[in-house]
C-alpha cells in the first residue's frame, strides 16, 4: 500500500507536531509513504533525511476551488499513484476527495468536531475521549492511535532549579486559557507572596497583544511572553513545571513531551490531559477557569518542591510506557493492515 501523507499547515503547532511524529512512525515500520507539505512550511526543516528524499512541496489554498489552482495536476497525479491519503485536518478532506475518486482517505481527528468527517473513509482518533466522541456520533471505521512523542525520554537525575522555572506553550487563543494563567501568576506573585519562581510563556496567535496588555496592566513582573520556540525540547529540559491552563483539549502533545523530559505537569481538567495524567501520581490536575486554585497548587509545588520529585519521575515513566513511538508501532501496523 502506497501512502500519501499530507500536512497542509505552514506554521508549527499541534497538528504539525503529530504530522512529524506520524512520518517518523511510518519510517520505523517500513511503510511506503510520500510526505506532502505546503511550500514554505516550517515542518520541512524537521523532517528526516529519508523523508526529505521523497518529499513533495505543493502550493494550494484550502478554501479556493481546486481545479483553478496551480498544482492541481500535480496533486491529481500523486493521488493516481497512491492507495491511501493520510490527512490531519478535516478541511483537507474536501480538497483531496475532489481530486481523487479512487484513493481512500484516512483522517486524523485531533478534536471534537463533526464537520467534513463524513468525506473520510477512516477516522483515526488521537485520544480515548476523541475516539468515544466519534463513536457516540455514529461514525464508522474509527480507530484509536494515541498521540505519542518522538522525543527521547530523559534519563537525567531530576532536580529543581533554585528559582523554580514555570513554562507554558501553545497557540494564543481563548480556549488555551493563557488569560487564566496570567491571573494565577498575578495571585502567586502578589497575594501569596511566592518569590522564588519565574514564568515563560511561548507561543503565537491573535491574542498576543491582549496577553501582553493584561500582563502590563496587572504588573505581572515575573512573567515573560515569548514567541514560539523551535527548540522546544531544550525549554522542557530547563523547566521544572509545565502548565497546561486550557479550557478544552482533545489531547495534549505538550503534556507527554514535557513528561518525557522530566517536567512536572500541572494541567486543568480539560478532557485530553485527564486521559494522560493520574492526579497526584504522574502529574497534577486543577479545575478549569479557576486561577485562584491554580495559584494555590503552584504555591504548594514551589514551596515544597522536593515532595513532587516522585511525581516528576512517575510522569517520565508514563511517557515512556504509554506514549513512546515504540508503543505506537504495533497499533499503526494493525490499522494499516485492517485498511
């Protein structure tokens, strides 16, 4: 079976991270796969040498009538020589279905959406909550391939920085909960008078100005807002705590990647991370939209950090056992065999 593996986004983020991990997984199991990306896409620099040898770069717009686009004939020819098209965004289903009437389409479902899913022949859920959602909605040919990390699991001795380093990563939009995190840090720095810590947020998106304005108006001096980093693994290695303040998540790649690096995860109960983390065992969970409680939990961790070393160690073990690329190999083989 020949697979066309498509990533239509140009920036970096959740779906592009999963595209890269799936590409690496295809290589490990020896699948005949051709990666396809948009021209100028940031993921190109992160592809392996093997993937770059077969890479196809196309220029197209997802919302524009496909037959009028420059690379339409190239896309059509690619479809004719491949049996399965592996997609990461529902919006891409419509385009590739228009181009190919014969190739089967497998769509990776990253969230709880329902639109455009019917145009795919197979749905691949990235987490158990998403899998159960698709089943409840009556979709057929649904598989579960849990997100996994290709980052190596750290083996270093886990220690705490003298000034505790708190980090958060993500796209700056409302559902990611960064406004709540700023409020929590405000409480931590002013009301709880917690001194030995610093916070770095890394990301991009339309809410950047709002976040910076909120930080300025509330005088949250211990918080820095930074542009997205390409060397995210290095940031994990220098962090003690990684906060996931989201209001809704279908999974959380940040959680498993940071756990693999030995960070302590503090996440809201926003669905996806609850599937990854056992509260008090390999991570800490807190309530959604509750900055006060989040601040109190951060205060406890900072003030009594050594008590949480075991949880960091357990988190690393969880990442290795349940969310490594090795654990995903047999699942992927079975999915492709069934298809």
